[in-house]
C-alpha cells in the first residue's frame, strides 16, 4: 500500500511540513490533536470538553484513513497541567475503556495557552 497523507486543510501543515495523519502499510499515525472544534474554530475552556473534542477530531481522521477508534494501539496525552489529567479520565474511559491501548501521559507546554490537552494516537488500518 502506498503512503497516504491525510490533511485537515490547515495552513500549518504546509508551513511546518506535517500531515494530520499518515497511513503507512497497516498503520495510521495521527498527529497531536487538540480540542479545537474545526467547524467553528472554537475551543472550550474545560479540559474534559476539550478531551471530548479531541476524540471527535481523532475519530474523523481515523475514519478518513479507513480505521476507527477501536483500532487504536497507542495513545499519548500531553497536558500543560498534569493535575488536569484525572478530570479527563471519564472521557478516556468512554472512548478507550474497552480498547485499552498502550498509553503515556506527560506534562508540557502547548502551542496556544487555550489548549489544555493534546492527544496523539497510532491505530491499525486493517
């Protein structure tokens, strides 16, 4: 299978040289995804609501790639405030409770101070 690049249409992709996701063989690699609602270009203030939107965004990209949430094998969570992570757990359980991928969480600054979480995933594409 040829390498397939999936774009969100963001100008940042060309400016910085990345794709929203890359399909390579049996794998889909989804770039770090934030809680922005790309239809309205808004972001909620609540970290749990941002987490919910992250998964909606990820779900859409995975479907575009021919995959799905239940095929996620690896997830990385990045939060500026590690203490916010527990507030995300109900949303994580909603989307990944049965999937139970390998996971890592770390605390680091994000590009925009409105962003309270960024999620990156790797999924099977078969």
